[in-house]
């Protein structure tokens, strides 16, 4: 404890150097924490589902003649028609189930209060496939999604329920108006879950069979040439993704050949061939569905590398500051060593000072990280616009370790070179028993100028082996 108190006093003696060092480290640690937190939330975080590694996203690379509607969940290859979803759901044998979803803009009204937010149309199999449990009430089942327009029910996202309803459990069973249609609230989703599409967090969930009821003038549930549904599935136990892909591809091509080909009027021979030869693909779905998972990886990796480089620059600046400060502390270290302190004790003290410096910088880095993350989300108008920022404290040990390795290393290495240890050897003058004005250090050449100045030493513990004398010199 006394070492920490002494370290604080030492840092307070040179406030300018200490403040510059703390701010430099805070910027490096804070920027790394913010960028890595966003990197983790966008590219590394798995869905809060049961066994997310069993989830797969479904896509097909063939031409789609007709109406195509995409969003943040993926490109044109990832969308299917609603009838195709139902056909695959009935015919497949390699999944425990297939789920469909689609984000939409929602205008809500509840007890005289209105708001605009994002919602998600989901199939009745959506929540069971993810293995989610409700906070209160219940979630959708396949019974809530059998007949189009027949199930006016909704589930609230936990974050929306907490923000707008103050976690009131009495909302279950109450009515809410969504895009002009009266819906009954049947439950609240689990904490931390806002859908499976990165960048489009859902406040409410509605059965996908209710889309026509909530979208006046739109008739696409029975239209095979209307592509708008995103699909994912859960593999059966012990089944590999390659085996499932081979099986579901055969099922998909059979539906294409037997049902949908006859509906494709006016196709050229080349397009017709591409339509029949399209490939259904399965990809890991543990992180949800989003085009950003592919297009945003390279920019986020570059941004993370830049932030790490900023931290390295901060460490180099701190190292230079510590080296400069240690040069002015040579007298202090010489006195401490002459009074009995060991070299290990001096190095330990320098290490503690650097650790205190890094600790103060880490505390300041909390605010830098939060401000940086919120600034990115506030000014972003793309995939991160609807996201929320969470500081990932797991990155702090990495950032702090880099600072704590470089800072103390330069701190005590620099001090060890600038401070000569207390024994000097010199020739005794024949005319006088006094120590001569010229001397050299046996331990470090850098100490020559420190000890070569006459009149700035005291002598003690001398001996005379073969005409030589060992003296204890302390710089005045």
C-alpha cells in the first residue's frame, strides 16, 4: 500500500507528464475498446438462441423474374416467395424446421400514444426453431400462423417493453394498433433478443401470415413470383451442413421443375437453363442474417487494425516520456540504492508507478470508449443506425496489457541505464590519500559524467587492495 501511495506522489510531482501520459493511454484504450466492441457486436456475436451453431441460412443463386424486395437481411439470392417457403417447409427432411421472417416499418398506437418503430413478420416456427422462451406470456407457435389474416396477435421485444411499458406485466392480453390493424399482445420476448437481422432491431413481432392485413393493397402471400421472404433452419442432430445442403437442393429443384417453371412465361432459353440449374446453398446462421456479415467484414477489420496501431503509437509516446523522466531521477535512484534498497525494489516501484498510470488511463478510457461508440452510432446512417452500443470489457485486458508491458519496460530499463550503482573504482593518488577528481564507473559507461565531477561526492567504506580503493560515492 505504501508503494502505491509513493507512486501517486511521484506522479503528482510531474503533473504535465502524468496528464499527457494518462490522456494518451486513455485515447488508445478507449478507441480500441469502442472499435472492438462494435466489431464484436456486428461480426462476432452469436444469436442468443439455443445451440446457435445448428442454425443455417438458406439462399439460392438462380434468376428471379418478378417482384424482388430485399433489406438488411441479405441480397437477392437470399429471398424466396411465400409459397416456396411453405413448400420447402412441408417437403424437407433434414431440418427440425424452417423459419421465415421479414422486417417492416410499424406505426403503433397504444392507449392514445403513438410511435413509429421497426417490426418483424415471422413464421409460427420462428421462435421454436430459435429455442427462445418468453419473459411473460407466450411466443408464437405454428398454430398462430396457419391461415392468412386469421391470427391478429403480436409479441413485444423485451427492450421495447422495458422502454415503453416500464416492464408492466399487465400488457399481456391488451390490444395494440399496428399499421391500422388491432392486434392482441400475447407475450414479451426474452431479454437481449431483437430479431435475427443485424441493423434492423425489431420492437414487435407479428405472424408473417398477417402481412396482407397490415399492408393495404399488397397481395403477395399466394404469388410465386413475389420474392421477399428470408429463410433459415435448424439442422437435425448429427447432420452436417453439406449433407443437408445436398438433400434440400434436390427438394428445391424438384419444386422449381414441377411447379414454378410453368409460371415463368417469356423466359429466354439461356435464362430458362439458369433457372433450372440454380443451386440452393446453406451457410452458418449462428450470427443471424445480414448482408453486412460479408460486405462489412473488411472495413471493420481495417478499422480495428487502425485502432490497434493508435494504441501502439500511444505506448511508444509513453515509453519516450518515461525515458525522459527517468533521466531526471538518477539522483533519486542513486540515493535509494546507497541507503540499502535493492535493484529489484527500485524496479518494483517503477512497475507500480506504471501500473497506477495505466489504471488511471483505463478509468479515463471508459468514457472515451463510450463517447467513441455512441459517436459512431449517432453519425452512422447505414447498417449500424439501429444498433445499440455495449462496451465489451473483455478487450480492456488486451489494451492494458500492451500498455503495462511497454510502459514499465521502458520505465525501469531507462532508469537502470541512467542511474549508476553505488561502487566506483579508481587509482589512489601517490601524493594524497584523497580520492582523485577523475574516476570511472565499473557498471555503466553512461554514469561517467555523473561521477567524474569533483566535489560532488562523499567517500566511505574504502579499502586498499593492491593500491586500489573502492569508494561509495553519492551525487550531491
